[in-house]
């Protein structure tokens, strides 16, 4: 990829990067109840890796 990225493309890449992060820890008791212990990635629906799946943006 080019060293200097176009601002619109950079914004799209930033948005995709935010979507692949784990969900906040406070969402687990809110969704499943106080006693349930789960990993925050269970609430993240868009799971993508820079190695596996390319974006085509």
C-alpha cells in the first residue's frame, strides 16, 4: 500500500479496525446477567484478521 493514504480511504480503514475490536467488558453483565463469565470477543460480530480476510476498500 502507498505510504501516503487518501483521507477517505484512511477513514474507511479506521472504521473497519474499530469494528474488529473486542466488545467492552461492561456489555457482558448487561447482556447475559451478573453471574455469567464470558470473553468480550463473544459479543463482537465482525471478526476479521488482516492476514485472513482482505477489505477491498
